[in-house]
C-alpha cells in the first residue's frame, strides 16, 4: 500500500479551514513529508497520523509557506520521543535555512542529515522509494518531486519446479537474491518474469509550466500540481508571480499522460476552486480540485 | 475602549481547535500582540481582525510555541501592504532570534525596530500605553507583561468659569497642555481633578509562581495567567517543567487583588480545562478558563 495524503491545499498563507499545501506519503514503514508550512503539524493531527515516524522531509523551496512549520513539527516529533535521525532534502542552502530555524528548537533528541540538491535533477533512493527531484521554474530555486516504487516481475513456479529449485530457495529468489545450494547456483532471472509496473506519484508547486514537469511526471498514477488561480483571465497574474492557472496544470497532466491529477496550492482569494474545475477538465478530464486531507491508497494496476 | 482578545489558549503545540496562546490588545489605534506561535495569524483571521495594524510585538521568551508564527505573520502583514515600522520587544537576544527566522521571510516592506529587555523589569511607553516587562521564572529567560493606560482627572467646568478661562482653551487643558492667552497662563492643574483609575491588563505564561507576578499584576482589571495543568496532583510535573497548576495561578490572582483572571496555556493533555476550574475558584472565585478567541472590551470603572 502506497498511501498519500494532501494535508493542506493553500498557498501563501494558512487560512481558517485551509492548511498550507503539503503531502504525506507512507509506504512500507517509510514516512515522507513534502513541505511543512505553518500549521502542517495540526493538519497531520487532524488526519490522525503521528509525526513521530517521519523520517524524510523534502522541501520544494524556502518560501515561508512551505517551511515555517518545521520548528514546531520538530518539537512535536521530539515530544513524541523520536530518536532516529531525520533526513532533510531541499535546494542548495537547505542546511543553512533549517539550522537558522533551529534557533527556536535548539535541543532535539534526534539527528538531522541533509541532502542538498544542486543540478537540474537528482535521484535519491530512500529505503524502497525512488525519489526524483527536478528543477522547476519559480522566482527562487524550486524543485518538484516524483516518488516511485518498483514492482518485481511475476514468480514462475512452473519454471522453478522444472529446474528442481528447492522450495526453501523460492522466497529468496523472489526477493532478488542469488543462492548456492548443494553446489548449484540459482539466480532470480531463472524464475522471475520482467518487472511489472510500480506506483508513481509526482508533486509540484510554485512553478510556471516547464519542460521538466511532463518529463518527470510521465505516466504517474497521481500527479499533484499547483493551481494557484482558477480562471484563464488570471494568466498574466500567474506569469508575474511564477504560478499556474488550472488550464496550464491540465495541459501538463495531458502531456505527461498521468492517470489522475489533483490541483492544490490555491490562492487565498480562490474561495471555491471547484467552480473553475471545468477549465482544467476540458483539457484533462480526470482532474480533481483537492481539499485538505484528501488521500488515496494507491495499489498496483495488475494483480 | 481597551480591547483584548486571547487568540489562542494552547501550550507546547497547536492543536485542531486550540491555537497557541497569544494576546492581541487594541487601544486608540495601537495594535499590540503578545507572542506569535504557529497559527497565530490564522487565529487572528478567525477573529476577523487584520494583521496589518500590528505595530508592536512583545515576546515572553523564545520557545517555538511562542514565536514560530512570526515569519508567516510578517509575510501576511507585508501582503496586506503594511509599510510602517514594527517594534519587537523581547528578552536579550530577540534581534538575533528574529533575524534568524527572517531567512524564510527575507524581503519585508517594513522596518523592524528592536527593544531588548535585560534587567528584572523595564518600563516601555508605546504611544498611550505603558508596558511593564517583568522577569518571571521559567527554564529560560522569560518575561511577563503588564499593559496599562492612564486616565486624566475630571474636568472642573465650574472652576474654569470662575477663572474666566476662554472656552477655546478647555479641550487643550483637558489634554494636559499649558496655554498662554492674552498674557495669562493657564495650566491643567487649575481645572483638572486628580488622575482617575485607568485600565490595566497583566499577561504571564511559562513560569512558576514568583514574586514579580503579584507585584506587577497588582490591581489589574484583567490578569491572564498560565494554567498548564488543572489538577493539584500535577504539582510535581509543573515544578519540573517550570509551569503552574490552576490553584497556583489563583493564589497569585488573590494576592495581586485583580478584578478577574483568565487561565490559558493549557497542556495538550488538558482536554477540558473547565472540569478543573473549581481548583482555582475555591481560592479566587472570579477565575475563568479561557477559550480561543475570548475577548473583552475593558472600560473605565467610573463614568
């Protein structure tokens, strides 16, 4: 199960009943948070999830609405007795920014480890999750993130029987191990079919449309994209502030051939995003205007 | 009108439906905020007040639950087009702390001015409001604040007539001005009675009971005091974390002979503060367990 929850859907400032945009992903014991603005810890508590198991936090950029909740989140993680290290990923300078904020959260019971992004894109493997950070186009350095998990091929029991592979070796071969038993070497390719489609989620906010987005979002099961403004008439404002309108997000979703798109990071002046949904749906029908706490358990396409 | 609103009543961490403790005071065009934890800007918005006119922010201390909302508040003040300077008051080091946090709110359209507190107490006059900062007893340097306004004596119209003071001078004398008119000097003491009782509000959180509290809270119309734990059995825990139980706050209120006390800064584990109210009321009957957004318009006692 690959569980995602969009904890908030607001841009710029938290509002009563609309938290700032951030995403929580839970898979196989990994808890990954993307962005942590003011109030994210409250949104997480409303969802009923604990902050203690968060072991990786990815930052898109350093505008306050994406990071100002970090000191409070750290303290609450500390109060919940976390002692395992936490990895922080973000644009170059993330260590300096986080350490500046730690002036109000100075004594944490866990270590922090940093990965600073620099190039146009970077692959990070975190436990079983592949994370692709890719540069997008905002008024400061900003990254989008694509999170994916692999799925091994199907196990061919008939082949295993024909090759007389002892039963006790089967599960190890399924896990990709090479085994030597009674002088015979068994390798996974003897019994495993080609890798099957895994799961992929792509998240990008605070950006104009840019070439990296459809490249890295390609074939995502879920594409979470900023939609700062609903109406096409806001295009000039979107360009000025380096954000997007709904129809631009939809065009990216279509180009990336994703399964489904959730819009988020609404302007505080956008009271009812649903009213403008048709502007996106006429381009990419499977668009949803996300609400705070919207979540999904993503499952493999084929059984 | 001296308007006070306790924007939140929580300690340690913001919770769904309980913001972190902070107080907003509005008087004669001055907007004064005491503490600004994560979410204070949302609490202010829920109250329906704008952050733009905040011109003075007082910090009790630098634990994150009292200051982590500052970068977001500043950005929202900037977005509301504030350009006038903002004065920041807090324990020694407040400039360094605030400037560290500004790494995520770097380009504000207003200047910041700092007043760093150092001694056991300090008087600050801000427009028409007298502010007494007084050191309390927490595990880091922490101050309480007493805010008061003066009220001039009654204008004696009979005396003014007897002294043949021209009518056009009356309002100036009421404002405390000395006037020379046709070679005659008129001074306020000729027509003004002795100063009358003004209004006084005292606010203290994150402290054990200590001698400064009843001294500076003396005769307050409203005393807002921390009550981290409700039951007397939590005394040891309160001592350990340098906080108070309800009955200790009540003992201070009684000693300071205040008009009314509001309890605040509840532990996240204190779900229903009202259930423990009797522990305070048996000592100081006019105790209230404050809720988020609780407010009062304080008026002069005598007409």
